[in-house]
C-alpha cells in the first residue's frame, strides 16, 4: 500500500490522483478531511496493513503561524514518528521539505547550504531536515528522500487562502476584478516558479534516486513577480496596478529564490521543466 499524508492538500491531492492512475492501493491521511485516516490513527493503520512507501506531505504550511507548540507537534514530532517507523520497518519515505529553509539565500540555494529560515514554518522544515540527515548517516540502508519544493503553482489552490501562489492570486484578481495588484518593486522580486506537474513527477520518481538525502525541486530559472503579472495580463486582458509593500513583510520576504538542480539531475531525474508561460496557460485552460 502507498500512504500519502496531507492528501487533501494542494500537492497531496495531485499526488494521490497521479498515483491512482496506476495503483488502487493508495491510503490517504489528512487532519482536514474526516473521511481520511487521521494522523493519530496512522501508525495503527500501517501496522495492520503492508506499507510499501510513505509520501509525507502533511504539515502546517502557513508562514505566518506563530504557535510553536502546534508547529512542533505537526511538522517535527509527527514527522519524526513516521521517520522512525519507516527506518525500523525498512519502508521508503519521501517527504516534503521547503525552499523556505534558504531564507534570503545569502548562503546560496544548494542542498549543502546552511539554512537561514525566516519564520517558524521554515524553522520546522529546516529542523526536520537536520534530523533526517543525521538518521541517514546512522542508518545507511534507509531509503529516505526529502524534497525542497520551490514556488509551486497549479490547479486546485483555492483552499490555500493566503498561502496560495502569486499565480493563483493574480488569476483570481484578473477574473474577479479585471485588475492585477502587484507590490511596488515587484520587478525586483524573483522566484523559481515550478508547475505542480513537475513537482509530482519528481515526488514519484524520488524513490528511485541513487541515494537518500535532500534534493531541490525547482526549475533552476527565475522570473519576477512582474513577469507573472505581465503573462497573466497578456492572457486575460487584465490591467496591472501597483500597491504599497506591506509593513509586516519587511525583512521577512525572500527577494530571490533559484533552485540549484545539480544534485537532482545527478540522481537521474529529468531536467525537463514546464515553462512559466506554458504552466500559466495550463492553469487558465484547466
């Protein structure tokens, strides 16, 4: 059986849909959906069945969450419980880390760079990454892969609220108001935007990587927020207007992210990525 935590989430729901195209034995776990296995019952369920792999995507993903107890319980403790279980029972585990661990990127964006997280969410991801790296050293035969997703976008982001991608937000603005609101200076804010289909491809392929470890999942190319607005404006006819940069984001906003893809390419994963233009068109066209 294939287990997916965070199965009701953005990446999780796409992963489940893709996995079920070739395997009917996909077990879904998510605290947000009472019809799924709840996290507190997951280990018991796994003990009564035969897990072949665990895709651990469940987490508090809000970058503005300040409850460190909740963040630690959900993002670190529960992840460690799954990690220990998978190592003990020799089950491959693929989990979602985050490019947010790189902070402002002052140390670069390679997997070996020192983490400089800017918020509690990023701290929780960086902390678990450290546990994983030490566990891999202590258990060389373990099959554990962490994926540092960069700026993921695609269909079905509605439930993410303020954590939805800027692409989703701009498309909603263009549809509802005919105007796209961008922060002043958006031509100087650069991100590595990666389409959900590329993320799912890397996530499924991760079990076949040559070595356990942590890998970036991005395009290796950067585009500005203004580029995104321009593409959507060209596709939809929406106008672009600039608004003031929010005070609460000053000093906590990544100005630049760009995945270093050397390690994931060396692991054998394809270098093909969907362009931002094509990806946005796919979202618009459904």
